[in-house]
C-alpha cells in the first residue's frame, strides 16, 4: 500500500512539473506572439522611414535637374529672341533702304541723282543687314540633359532585407573578472560592415557549486553596444586611489641661445639678444623713476648678468632645451607655434649636444622642422638627413616619446593624425629640444598620453616591417 502511495505521489509530482513546464511554455509563446506584433510594427515603421528618405532624395534630385533644364531653356530662348530682334530690325532698315533706292532711279536731275546714289551707297555700307550673323547662336538640341536611370532602377529593384549576420563568438582570452566587474569581449567570425550595434543579455547566478539561476531571475538586456566588449559592474567596488604620472618640464632659460627670450613654457625669438631691452631699462634708470616700465615688459626682462652668461648654444643653433631628462617610460607633450613664426623645430636630443649643433643635424638629435620662409616646407630630420612630409602643418603638434621602446612619434594634436615616427635605440638620457627663429613657441606639459595615441601606437607596432627611412641606432 505504501509503495503504491509513493508511486502515485511520484506520478502526481511528475505531472505537476510537466504542467508547470507546459504553462511556462504557453507564457513564452504568448510573450513571443506579442513580440512578433511589436517587432513587426517597428520594422514596418523603419521601412516607411527608409523609403521616405529615398522618396525625399528622388524629389530633390528631380527638382534640381528640372531647374537645370529650365535654366538651359531660358538661356537658349533669350539668345534666340535677341537674334530675332536684331534680324527684324535689320530687315526693316534694309527694306526701307531698298524702297528709297527704287525711288531714286526715277530722279531726272543728274546732280540730285548723284547725291541720292552717294547716300544709298553710304547707307548700304553701314547697313546692319550686312553685319549680323545669319547662324543661330544656340541650337534646339537638349539631348545633353537627358537621363538614363536603368542602372539605378536595377539597383532599386535589387533591394532586399539585410542578411542575418552570424552570431558573435565570445573571446574568452580577452574576458576578465576583477574588482566586482565582468568584462565580456567578443568577435565576429567574419567581418560584417553592416552591423550597427550589439545587444548583451545576462542574468545573475550564485556560485555554490554549478552556476544555476538564482530566484528564477529574468535575463537583463543591454542594447546598442557599439564596440566589441562591455564591462558589467557589480553592486559595489573596493575604493582605489589612482595616481597619474606625466612628464612636467619647463624650458631651461639659463642654457638657451642668447637670441631667445625664454619663460617657463614659452620661447620667443629676440634678434637683439636682450640688449635693446636692457638699454631701455638702463636709460630709464638713469632718468630716475619717472618712466616706470609696463608690467608686460618687466615680466620678460632678463638681467644683463643672466643674459651675458648664457653660452650653451651659439651661432645659428637657436636652441632651448627642457629642464627635465627622460630616462625611461612613455611621455607626451604638445607645441603650438605663432602663426607668423618663420622657422621652428621640436624633438629630443642627448644632453651632450654641442653648442653649435642644430636639432636634427646630428646623430644625437631627432626632430620635425617647419620652415615658413618664402614657401612652407615640413620635414623630419635626424643625422643631417631630411624626410619631406607631404601633409599640412598642424596648428598644434603632439610629441610622443617611448624611451624604452626606442620610438619618437609626432601627431596632429587635434585630429591625432600620425605625422612621422623615428625608431631607434636611445642609449643616453634625453631632453626635449626646441628651435625657433622669427616667432615664438608655447609648450604644454604634464599631459597624459592620449588614448587615441595609445591605440595608434598599438596598431602601428602590430605592422611588420614598418620602419622609418631615417632610423638610426646611436651608440
């Protein structure tokens, strides 16, 4: 009896579970039915929007091309009407002259006849009938404005629904679980440029033994993911402190060329070598305190002692270096030149650069150079070799230096377009270096390496065999 009761209870339990499964499936079917209706309405609305866009483009094109035909019609009509008017006037004058000539034949008096004949001859000579062109200025041909949309019609008739892309593949090697976050990365089995975005579905589970659904929680959806990875955050994360490190340096005014006027982050060409300013100040000091110099002038004034002691660079090496060495790591700074600056360079150099050496003309310095004198030239220079850069000179230039990786790269600081890369092996500490002639430069430091630059570096380093024509390993 007990065995039969237990068997019946198992049957009842099995039936109850099966009923639950069927009921759940019925709920799923009803939910799917609603989804079909809703999604069908959505794609019909999107289809209407796409076709409305096509109709709008066709209407605009038709209006534009119709206007072109009407303009051509108006032009030809005006030309032909002008010719018609000129010919009508010429014909009227010619008929009048012909009538006058016929009457003149009846004149009996020789003297009057001779006078009339001379007048007729003069009028014939000046008659517009002999000067006008009897060829139409324009033709009635309008075939050059005909259209043939057979190819476009074929393209429109070939329009179809988008093909269903293949399912993404989870890239387990790139997935990461750390600090209460989960990063999911995926890739497509083959490239599909028509994919607009991805949708990620997830639900929370417990971790006691095998993962299983916790409290029958529903799948949660994150839609419109444009990239190929997404990070899910947990309910809390342990607090962390981030310290950002960036190269901060000033221009070393105590070791610059005498013809450069240097402030912390600004250098300007000074053809007087500071002497003109010093003479003005001395003159005002001799005259007493009545002539107080302006704050702007006094803020950039150097004392004669500092000016006179600067012999680090001389001759045509109009150079100033940074005051902080680079011995490791990756660093980034930016340079902006005045619009009227005639010649300037930026790059890096070893500390032992000679006092007559110019940036890029030795094997211990690397730079890009801009020359705006007479005509603009833009080039990369190293070891007295130049590589012309066929691109516009940016308003602001970014300098990226990877000491350990042996790389110096220049970018358009606004668009992050790559300008040029030197690849070498740095064997000594580096200093940022700058040259300026007739103008000024402003340097921005303390900047993190932009993420766009990191991405470009990663993709560039992945290309095999990409090396600079000015590459040199300096010992």
